């Protein structure tokens, strides 16, 4: 089968789908390769700087749904700083792999998380390393092999 069981599970039963109305950060990104869109909302415990809740919606393919679903699981309850370290490579590995030609889909999840964190930082006047958010700031699918 093209997709493993874990990918199929997250595709069929995606976790954390929806939106957070009073979100602390919202990120919306597009995939340059296919034109698909991903939006992510985060709710942050500002005292502890922990991601309390995260939700996503996507006009993306099954791989985009599966990677975003697992990405939300990976960052929920984690420190905001840690969410920034989430790479598309880590997301794909957590899913047990994706077909090579679908790797670009996993970049949407990573970039949406970072865009939401950046929005949170901007809204709250929190200083951050701008280098981490340059265009194409993701690890890049070419890092996944
Ligand atoms: Fe566009 Fe997968 S084909 S996100």
C-alpha cells in the first residue's frame, strides 16, 4: 500500500481539526508546489508559555491532513519554543514515512505551526530570532530522504 496504517489513521480520523475562536496565534500558509492552504490556531498559556490547544483546517490533500494531524499532537502541551523546532522531517518520521512525491505536503504543517507561533509573538510583543522565520524557513523537504 502507498500509505502506511498510521498515515491512513490520521487521514481518516484527523486529530484537532477545527478552529479556536479566541486563539492567541493564527498561521496561514500556502504550499508553493500545489497551491494548497493550511491554517492553524494556537492557544497559549502565557504564564508557562505552553501550547494549551491547537487546531487546524486545510484545503490540502490526505498527506497534508495526516501530517498536520500528527503535528498538532506533537506540539500540544509543549513549550512554544519547542514547537518552533518541529521540522517536517520529524513529522514525516512520526508518521512512519510518506511517499517521496508527497513530502512537500508535510512542509505545510511545519510552516503553519511556525506562522501561528510568529503571530503569537508579534501580537504579544515578544522578541524572537527573525532568522527562524525567514521565507522558506522550514527544514525543506530535501532534508527528508
Ligand atoms: Fe498539496 Fe499535498 S498535494 S498539500
